[in-house]
C-alpha cells in the first residue's frame, strides 16, 4: 500500500512540476505575473527568498482586477479581522456565486469554514480552488491540516508532497518529519 501511495505521490509531483499553467486561468488576477512567480518560487534557494516570493503571489491573489469583486473581498476581510465569521461567510458566498472563477474567493471561504470547524464545507471549497488554480499551495496546505484533524495521515502526506513541489519551504512540512529535511528542487 505504501508503494502505491508513494507512486501516486511521485506521479502527482511530476504532473504539478511540469504544468506551467493552471487548468483554468483565474480571469481576475494577473496570471502571467503569477506564472513567473511560481517558477521563481519553485527554484528559491532559501526560506527567506521563498517567503518573499510567496508574499508577492498572495498579493496578486488578493488583488482582483474587478473593482466590485475587490470591494466584496475587502468587506469579507474586514469582517474576518473583526471576528465576524458569519458575516465573512455571507460576503464570501456572494463572491463565489457572483465570481465562481475567482480562486481566492473560494479559498477565503474555505479558510473561514475551517475556522468554524466545518471541515466538509472547507474541503468542498478547496476542491473549487484547486480546480481553478491547482498550484494554490495555501489551499493544499489547508487541506493537509483538515486531513490531519480527520486522522487521514496518508492523504495529508500526499497533499503535503504536492504542496512542497510548488512551494518547497512551506512551514507545514514540520508535521511530516520525513519531509522536513533539506529542501531539494523537483
């Protein structure tokens, strides 16, 4: 069974590493800039360099080109900052209904569902994120955390391997001592 899981994980890593573009490009972000940043991230030589590149990717994900969408995301972010999780879910539900191709709307709602302990809803939203942007290491690492809480260690480990192929310095790797060794590039 472990050989099968290892084989599947290796194949997934190869597919993710070879795929330069998301399956469905998010129409609300600068995909060309994000593609370049992902290549830089994959080749980062240090955690500090990877963190700096990661911040740039997140900045693109959080800066949709549509003004109304940007306003909805700001309202959701403010609700979240104030601890109004229900209001954040409501606003993000408007986002995912009105802008179903915007990956970060789904990701943010998945995060709020996680905070509420609604792991099934969070997993559903993560599936949407990854359908739009399969390189979304934030969604993958979020799913890792859910799988660990659910006792699904093999699933969590497989997602962690996939996430590390995209962002080799993710801090969540500490949950997997065998993956926490020196980072090598795929």
